[in-house]
C-alpha cells in the first residue's frame, strides 16, 4: 500500500469551524420552542452524528485510509444498533 | 519525503490491513471502546424509553451553558492534537511540542470543569441515586412548582442520576487516561523521541483522543440537550 | 523497539539468551511462556471449579448429609459440615464463574491463542509482546479477587453465574454484599485482560502472517482463534458495562436494575445475554479449531471442505450476535421478539452441522491413528452432536417453556462445555505439549484417562436430560423438598457418585501432565508428523520461533499428498509438483 505524501493536509481548521457552528446550531435547536419534541430529537441526533462523522473522517483520517481499515472501524456499529433497537421493542411495541 | 519503514505495515508479511501494527491495534481497541460505551449509552436510551417520566427537561438540572463551552474546549483539543500530528509529519519538533502541550492543558481543563460540575450538582442535591433527601432540588421537586423555564421536576430522578453520572463519569475517566498518556507522549516529544520518519505514538494517541472527543459529541447531545 | 520481522530476526539469531530468570519466565514477553503461564493458572482454576462442583453434587445426592471433612468449613458456610442453602448458592454461582471465566476461556484462548498464533502463521511473536505480558498479569489479580470473595462477610456471590438482577443488585435480596461487589470487580478486571489479549491476537493474525500464509492457507485452529478474538473484543465490553452498572447499583445507590425507582431487571438480562451468547461461541469455536487440526492429523487426510469450514466459523460468529434472546424465553420478554430469536437460533445449528459432517468426511477412508489427541477429538465430535441436538429442542420456544431452568439445560451446557470444549482441550494439551515442554505426555496414561473420563462423564451428565424432562429445577438446594422430584432422587445419587469418580479420574491427567514435564519421552521437532509451521521448530520452540521468516507454499492439511513420499507435507516445504489431476 503506497504511503500518502502529505503535501497538503486536510482542512483541519475548516473542520473546527464547522464543528463549532454545528454545536451552536444544536443548542439553538434544543431550546427552540416551536417544534414537536420528536422532530427536535431527530434533528439533534442528526447534527451530533454529522459532527461525529467529521471527526472520524478528517481528524481520525478515515477519509484517506483504505477500505479495510474503514470496514474495521465501522464493524461494531451494527451490533450497537441491533442491541438498542431490540431491547427498545420491549417497551414500545 | 521518504516514507519510513516503521510507519508502514510489517516488512516480511502477507498483506494485512495496510497499516502498521500500532495503528491497527488502536483501531481494534477503539472497537471494544465503542461496545463499552454502547452498553452504557444503550442502557440510558433503553431506560429512557422504559421510564420517560424520570427525566427533567434539558437545562433544568444540568448546566448546559458551561458544558457547551466545555464541549467546545474538547473540540479545540482535537484540533490541537491533529495539528501536533501534522507538525511532526513535517518534522517540526517545536510545533509538535507546542500543540501537544496545548492538548494536555485543554484536556486537563475539560476534566476539571467536569469535576466542578459534579460538585455543583451534588451541592444542589443531584447524585447517582437521584435527589438527596432535604436538598434544594428535592424540595423543588416536592413542591411541584414549575422550574427554570420548564414544568415541575420529576418526583424521582433515580434513573436520570444513575445514567448521567455513569456515562459522563466513564467518559471523564477515559479523558483522564488520555491526558495521562498524552503527558507521557509530550515528555517523549520534548526528549526528541519522535521524527518525521517515526511518529507512530503521536498518531496512535491522536486516534484515541479523537475517539474520546467523538464520544463526548454524542454524549453532550443526548445527555444535555434531549 | 522491535516491531518488524527483520528486527526479530536479530533477536532470534542471538543464540545465547542473556535474560534473567525473572525476565524469562515470570515477566516474560514471549508468547509461548505467556501461554504456559495461562496454562498453569487455568488448570489450577479448573481444579477449583471441579471441587466446587463435587461439593454441590454432594448436597444434591445426599441432601443434609455432612460433607466429608466438612468440619473445616466455618459456621457461616457449613455448620457441622452440613452446607447452608446460602453457601450452596455460592457454590453454584462460583462453579459457573470459575469454569467459564477462569478455566475454559483462558485455556482455549489465553493458552492456545498465545501459544499457537505466532508459531502457526510464521511470526516471531505477537504484535505487542509487552501488552501480552500485561494481559496475563491482569488476569491473575482478577482470579485472586474472585477467590477472596469466599472469605468476606456474607460469603461469595450467590445469584448464579448469570447474576440476574434484582437478586444480584441488592444485598437486601441476596444477603450477599461485599462478595457480590468483588464478583463484579473481578469480572471487570478480567475483561481488561481479555480485551488486551484479543487486540493482540487480531492485529497479529491480520498483519503478521508470513509470506505465502494467505488467509485461506491458515489452519482452522487459527481461523477459529481469530474469529473468537473478534467476538471477545466486541462482546466482553458489554459485560464490563453491565457489571459496572450492577456494581453501581450495589455500591452507589444507582437504579439501573432495581425496580423501586424505575430500574429494569430485564435490561440486565438483555445486556448479559447480548454478551453471554457470543461468549458461549467463544467457548466452543477454538475447541472446534483444535479438533479440526487434530482430526486431519489423526486421519492423515486434509480437512474435508476446508473453505466451508472457514465460512461455517464465520457464520457461527456472525449469527451468534442475534440469538441471545433464546436464554430469555421465560423472562416475560416481548413474544414477537422471542419468535425472531427462535428462528435465528434454529438457523445457527446449520453451520455447526456443516462442521460435523466435514469432520466425518475427513475421517472417512482415512488412515486413522488412534493417538490420545485423536481419541479426544473424536469424542468431541460425538459429544458436541449430543449437546447440539439438545440445543435444537431448547431453541424451540414452546419446548423451552417446559425445560427452561431445569437440568435439561444443565445437561446441554455440560455436553457442549465438557463433552465439547474440555475433551478438545485434553486433546489439544496433549497434542501441543511436546512443542511447549519438549517432552511427550504418556500415551498409555493418556488413554486410561480418556476412557475413564469418557465413561464417567457420560454417566454423570446424560441422566441430567432425564432429570430435566422430569421437571427437576436448576440451582435448588434440596431436591427432596419437592414431592414430585422424590422418585428421581436415585438418579441424583447416581450422578453424584459418577461425578466423584469423574473428578478423581482427572488426577491421572494432572499426574501425567506434571510427571511428563520432568520425565516424559523427549520429543523431536515433529512427533505427530504434522504439517503446521510450529512443527518445523525444535521442541520446545525457541525464543524468536524461526531462524528466518518462513515462506509458505501449501494449504494447511496436506496429508497423503501425491507430491511427496511421506504422508504429510509441511506448509513451508518447497517441492516439485507432479502433474496430477487429483493434486490441489
């Protein structure tokens, strides 16, 4: 696997700005009075996941790694989803 | 720039993950950390579906403004960390040390703010077991009056306290371990232990640090804002 | 800091080992020594687990009778030698705990993942030798913590090795306080050892296979250990999280599993079994791997269907994540969820069946050598089939309503864990003993041990199927208190006597193990005429394993190969291939 020459770094500071903006958006959404609670929750989770994705892809460099490492990195996630969703059905079905 | 043997997968071996051992090992370890936080965060989500009435509204008990600033600080520390990595990739020893030191300081600050927050909450009467009998919050809850921009506090917050302290506590523990490891890496950097050819330790601690930040990004949202 | 193969070559070439005794054998970073350290620790805990079982069986067979030498137990455990119900509960709990966490798991993984992986893939050591050392030295205190829990006030944990809440979550219900907390603490500490170890095994297998050792040339023992390590690293953290929440319920007044302030006992069950089911595959997959290696060797034939064996291991590993609810059919869980678990559980029998047929296919028309490892491996197949078949009954929810929490389940567990894993371990220990210690175990005493164990083991555990179908519940202190069980008490006595004989027989294995270490016949490089890379090294294998990194040319089980005169072709041996339509 050829090494990647780091002539140009990813836009670390730009990502930082994006993260700060998204955080402020989250706080705005959380305390917004107008919308139903369900919608707020979905928006907040989506914003949090977006931030998490930015950290994973750019700071942890997953965007520039090979597929093998990427698959390894996301492997636990389906299990987490299965566990939480299966047990939630105990209470909401 | 010449690419050094140690920052590549092992020399005499079949093709594996395509990255050097330490990096692969850290990603594998992070997989286990994902599952650990899944247990804690999953329990929280499940309990919240089971007993929604045991939670107060965002901001009623927890201090969102202070924690929002703390969140921003942790994100900054991720930036300083990745700048440290970028510096040593270029061979810039001075900036490596500067950015690593910054990361240590910000990380330690984050933990201190959290400890302060815990102390505040305990003082108000919010502990892992729920309300402290006779405390300010217990009285507010008992009185049934609307509180801090929301409805009355729940009668019992046992689940709220249990999940809040466990999730944030273990996250804080992980940050602390990260800060200690970071100090070790910083000291080694000051002794010239990393080069443009071999800075595995910096990359690997960076991965751990970003992971801890990532978990906090999730936690801040679902614990403080929902 | 030696991390590349080239750097290790340098270490291997240093013929004079100048390390001190402490560095060489106590705080060793050599994967082989660490494997042996785990072996000694685990065999000791296996003995502890067995002793606890014998004490349980004494009470079950002869309720209210004083234990032999019972006078040595304190009043809190067995006044006048007659065990108290609380003490019985602790025995049940600790038998399961020690056997699962401190005997079988470390034997299968701590010993053999450590010992075999670098040797069989052509690596000089693990990817992280110092973390490997840490892994062992973290496991030891975990075991000590678990042992000390017997000595504290209130005794050892007594809610069953599955530690169901709310019984386990509050001293108010169980009567056990410190002992329970020590259980949780010990499990969390052991979890760290497991996670570090698994991280090492996964990294090593992925990144350090010798040239030519492609994924599909790896022996099945390594495939099994690799998939097991993946299961471990993903499942154990769930247990750690759950154990921490349990500890907090006991210690900090949290309410995760305690109903009064909204806690959910069912949450404990889901978390525990989400870990617990992959755990039982962790307890069987390596054994299946060893059995594959040994059966191929004993049959002098390649494994039948090598590729399907690999996919079956993966299939078991994968499906194992979505069957956990079958432990909870009687819990009051959502019935629709239960049905989905029934379906996935019935499905998982398929890959195991594939493996069974492939083992049979391997022995078919083989030139069978009935050496001790082969005897144990073949017994594994037969006993595992019985255990697996009882599993099919349990998978069906309506049937499970009748047999859940009865001795039918106990029979199943022990057929797969003892009849399965433990027989495989007896075979594996015997097989790789020469590579560990440079000597052979006694073949004659190995056969005596095998036959007696096989007989007494079946006499002990088979009747439990009958007990279970007759309604005999698990974890009860005195069967004679239940009128409907009285007609079966004779079976209980029979089982107890068989169990005592079974336990006694194990001293033959222990003696064989210890005596052979000093007096066993010295072994050459390849006493079993096997094809694996480990048999190219001297016995015992030296520090650094290989003088130079080997190159692999062949599949793992090239027995009776047409390309060579001998009936085995080692993986790193270069030969001129003869043109033959049957050659692979």
